[in-house]
C-alpha cells in the first residue's frame, strides 16, 4: 500500500474559494480533486487539458493597450465613427 504525503502550495484566496465550491458541488474535497489531477498527469504524462497563452495578455499587446490608455489620458486619442457602423 502506498504512503500518502502532504504537498503544500499557494493559491489566490478567490481561486481557492471557487475551487472549494466547485468541488463541493461535485461531492469532492479539494484533496480528492488534486489527487484525480495528479493521477491523470502521472498516467498520461501530460496536462489533461489544453494550456495556452491568451494573446490578449501578451507583452506586446499589453504595451499597445498601455499606449492607448496613455494617449486617452493625455488627450491625444481621437475617436470617430467606424466605417462599419451604419446609421
């Protein structure tokens, strides 16, 4: 029989709260949910869902958005009707 060990890590409190609620709704403890995840990763040798970067949060897009926000604050932004907007 295998021996259990404690694993400690930090989570944002709101993430933990939402996960606890989701697990509770499924009749699971967080420990059981993490055990399911760990077993699947160990068996399949992969993260069992797609992990990808959202391009919205890329460094280049963040810099672009910060530039737009700066232009708005400094009064340099010019807003007008887009050609796709119909009357």
